[in-house]
C-alpha cells in the first residue's frame, strides 16, 4: 500500500493512549443543574447532522414535563455519551427549554495501512471492527490497534508498533490510517526442559515442533514463537512419553519468557515423567454373538513383556475394528480396558469387542468447495447416505479426497443427526490452485538443458477433468504433448483419456542415432474394488530412426527408416499404499503387458511386473520424523515375432532404474563403437531409506535418501564379434536429496557403481531441476 500523504495542517490527529481516548461526560451547566427551578416545557436539539432529532430524543431520560433535576440531567448526559454516536454533548437551560448541543462522531471514509510487508491488507482488514461508513470513535480505533498487535504477536512479531491516525475530511468524515512498524520476527533463542531424566534435552527438542533459531532455518517458521504451537508441543511431548511407556507422564508447565530486548524468547517445559511400564497380560474378548475373538488376535499390535506404547494400543483398536467389520459386523466397537499395576510396573490390556450403537449416515454435507462440484468429492466416498457408519471407510474416503490434489485442506468430522441412530458426515475443504502455467527452464541428466512452456488444469471447471498442453525443448529430448483425462467417464467407474504427442530424442550419447515419434493414445481404466484396478490403452505411432552417425554399430545402422507401431497395453495394479501422492506405508504391485502387431509393421509381446513395499521404521528405531524403508523390484521380457526387430523397443538399464550408471550405461554393448544395444530380459531391485534432513523442518519438503540399486540386462542368444552380452548383475549405491521447492521438484543423487563391467558407462552425479513461475 503506497503511503497516504497527510496534507491537512490540522487534520492529522495522533490518537492518545487508551486511558485518554474515552470522552468523558461533563456535568450539566449551572443553568441546567438548578434543582426544583421549574419544569421542562420543551427540548431543542442543536448540532445534529446525520442523526435524526427523534433518535436523539429517544435516548434522553429528561423529557418535556419532567422537572429540571440535576440527577436526571446528569444521567441523560451519560446516556447520550454511552450511545457512541457523539464526540461531545452539553446541556443548558434557556428559560423553560432544555437545549441539547451535540457534536457527532465522524464517519469512517476509508481505512488505510502503511508499512505492512509481512501481512497483507486483506489479513489485517479482517481483524478490524471499524469499517468504511461506520461511526468512528477513538475507543474503537484503539481497540482495533490492539487487535492488529495481537495478530502480529501470533505471527511472532512481538516488537511491532502501530499508531492509528485520522485525516479529517469534509462532511464530518475521516480517513483512518494505521502506521505500522512491523519489526523483526521474535525467534526462540533457547528451549529448555526441566524434570527430564529418561530422555536428554536434545532428544526432546527434536520431539517438539518449535525449534531454536539457527541460520539454516531461514526458510522455516518453526523457530518463531507461536503460543498455539506451544500448546501443540505439550501434546507432542505427551504422545512421545506415552509411546515409550510412561503412562503417568504430564507436562507441569510450558512457559515462554520474552527477553528484555523483545527480540527472542526462552521456552521452558517442566515435565513429570513418572514410571515406565511394560505390557502385562493381553487378551481379546468378544461380546458379540458368533464373533470368535480368537480369529482376531492376529490384529493385536501389542506384545506381552514389551514396553507399553499408547500408539500400539490405538493401532490395535483400529486393526481389531477393521477386522470385525470386514467379518460382517459393521457396528462392532473395540473398548480397551487398562489395568495398571504400580508394584510390577505393568499394564494389563483387555480389548473388549462389543456391539456398538447402530448408527447410519443420514447425509454428507460438503462445504468450502467454491469451484469444485459436489459430485467430484462425493464420488470419492467409500460409503453413501443410508449406509452403516464406518470410521475406517470415512478415513479412507478422506485420503482419497486428499489424493485428488485439488485441496489444500481436507477435514472430515461427524455430527449428531436428526435421531440418535443418525450421524451427519461433514466435509470441509479448502481449494487450492489446480491450474498451472509453466514457463521455465532447468537441467536434467537425461535431457540436458531444457526449456518448457505448458498449460494444465487438473480440475477443469470443477468437474475433475485433467487437461494439459506442454512443449519442452531440450538438448537431447524435445516433445509436444496434448492430453485430456476424465476420471469418471460417463459418470461411471471409468478413467478415460486421449493423448496426442510429437517427440524427438537425441540418443547419440547412448546409441549414435536420433528417433522421431508422432502419434496418439487412447486410455481406459476401471477399479474392481478399493485396491485393485486395471487400465488399457491403444497407441498408434509412427517412428523414424535417423541421423545415424557414420561410425555407429552395424546393429544400429540396420535400424534406419520409418516404422508404424500399433500397440495394445494393459496394466493391472493392486495398491495397498496409504497414499498415492506420498506413500509411507503399504505396498503396490503392477503387472503389465504390451502387444503389438495388430496393424503396423512391428510385432512383439512385452510382459513386465514391478512392486514396491513401504515400511515406516521411525517407531521401530525410536526415531522422530518420517523414516521410510522402500523395497522395490521389477522384471520384463521382450518377445519379438514375425516382423522386423527395432532397437527402440528394447529395455535399457541405467539412469533412473540403476543409479550410478548412465542411461543405457549397463547391458549389451557393441565394444567396437561403444553403442548401447539394449536387451530383452531386464530385472531390477532396490532398497532405499528415506529420512528427514537434519536441522530442517519436514514442512520444507526436503527429504534425504540413501539407496542400493541392483539390476541386470541381457539379450538371450545374442552374440557376435565385439559384442558384450554379460548377464551378471550390476550394483550402484549412493545418497540423494529431493526437495519439493516452490520452483519445482529438485533431485540430486550421488551414485557409485560398485559392481560393474569395464565397458559400462557410469555417472557420479544425477541431477534434475525444473523451474515454474
């Protein structure tokens, strides 16, 4: 907001402090205070401009016919001041007439903020009680000043200074100007713990969400003092101790002391750890007829003799509830009974399965979706109105809505319905931008330096349609893509889409040729159930191998020319991951096949399979943060038949599927020309540990990883002079960092090929970067 020049010599009034802002009613003048000196015959109002005289008279206690009593006149004066409509009021007597002289409070013309940078005008204006065209009072302006100071304090700026000023205008109007000096953010200099014996201060500092200030946290707000975060820290400490068996733990106090210079805080948590407990006897009891508790014991996550953990108890409750509901008992409810034995320091646990209240979903209310149509959200629900209430299905429905990636916030809550056996499911969403204008550049190891322009809308006119147009020009790969996808084609459980593409790839660093492709693809997919889905596609593409280098391998020189590929593909996916966007638990298995030769002049059959398993290990290793161990494996085989073999249909090993090796750096090779020839039989396996980066908050989107990749590629029966076709495995190890930055996804991997052949091509650094603005 540009500064508003205050040009009136006497029109700028700095408001005094709260104690002096409130106008004080004056005592009635001598003429009006003479008790018993007659009766009021008439009342005359002077000075009223906007306010009707009848309105003023209605507020008065002294009316015609009343005596001129000092007490009555004094109460009239105070009543008129209390309305907040007047800056000044005076009473005087002229004969038998009571004269009321008023000076009206001005009207607010507009409200202006100056000096605000960290908080925008819209954020500040939402906190104000005063509004344009409202009656201005000094008390209201001072109250709004305090509200603004409070919102700055909640954002960690306790040194903010705000001075309200007014510019007097004609017609008894004023402009209200808040001059703001925001100051610096008030950071946390030190976090202390008192009373902790089992865990060190450094360990507990990693548990809480608040962080001590450090130079590397310039992109994070975790080192800014926030009273709400401090309350959340108390809960995090309680969960941490309960998870580790301290059932009697409590936070005695959490105090934040502001330094004398008001630039930093010292936060102190006083804790009472209590004793640590182990799990005593564990039992499962069923009170539901025909439901055998023994069949559900496998779902219990707690073990006798282990340290007690409240999180394991919660997991057991959820697992038992799901198992009972899957067995056909939709209203089963699990109630844990805990018996604490202070002498033995054990806790006996009995999971009692009872018939819960029969509750049905009365309706599903959706709020917050200004653009997205209700049906786009409703079709992700795993239950419908009238179904039995099922907490597990509601949780799964919420995750599916989150996976749409249309919303920044998704909250699903329950409320009582119109009857005791009815519940209302309330869904509150906060939409985020789903349209993307991509204009940028970057670099990737595979494509080289690149520039890109694209338009994409993942939620066209709120219907869930995904449309995209993108052009990428790079050193080694350029392409044009146009696509449209309907996730619920014909309002059915069908995902349909069409792609049109034009691709030029420079493969000279790998196999001494370029290839050009132009074509289209039709896609159709459907779900069998919550976890099993299948997709089909038909692709028709014309491919041309050209610009073959003169010294290329004879196997590549034979590839020159144009072919037409007509291909039908399918992928069967079984997905038990907890999230498709950012999985940390579960597994996924994919089985795919490509069949060509139904038209065109290329014929092959190419089956493949891959799987990934995600294991959260933070709890197993007693670590804070998100630690995920990922196991992956895959295999594929290419069978050529009846028609001319094309090298671009082969599998290639290296790059993304075998880090530490260049793209196509491992596998069959012409040793005379150093060209990669690809293979027909490929297999890969890998283990990757994903972990939060030290000293960085996880909300920054930075994640570290360490990996071991293993793979092999061969062409059975392929041999010849100067041809390498070794089937032995290759191994690459390394570390990497992934950052979901505001400019795009940044990936950096350092990989070392520890098991390789002398002719393999390796790479140390694999880098990918893209910018969007």
